[in-house]
C-alpha cells in the first residue's frame, strides 16, 4: 500500500511535492511494522522521491526474504 501511494504521488506530480508528502506519511505507513524506524529514518534522509521509492522497495524485499527464510527453517 505504501509503495502504491508513493508511486501515485510521483506519477501525479503533486504540486506540493511528492517527497514532502512521502516523508509526512512515512510514520503512518510504518506504524507497527517491524524495523519501521529504520525505514522512516531512510525516508527522512532521502533527497528525492525516486530515492524514497527505492528505500521502500529494498526494505520490504528484505523483510519478505527474511520471513521466507524463517518459514522455510520452521
């Protein structure tokens, strides 16, 4: 949901700035997500909307990979 929302902000070229909105909503989208603090920090440090999208993708790909490994091990 987070990636979809951020992608739409970029595609619609939001007049008030996609990057600012991404940073504003980062805490809402990551509330309760394990490791969410690290993702929020990465988003707040980002200098562009594409950089934010890259961090979001990397975070959730790594999270999914870790859950897959745990499932396989069990």
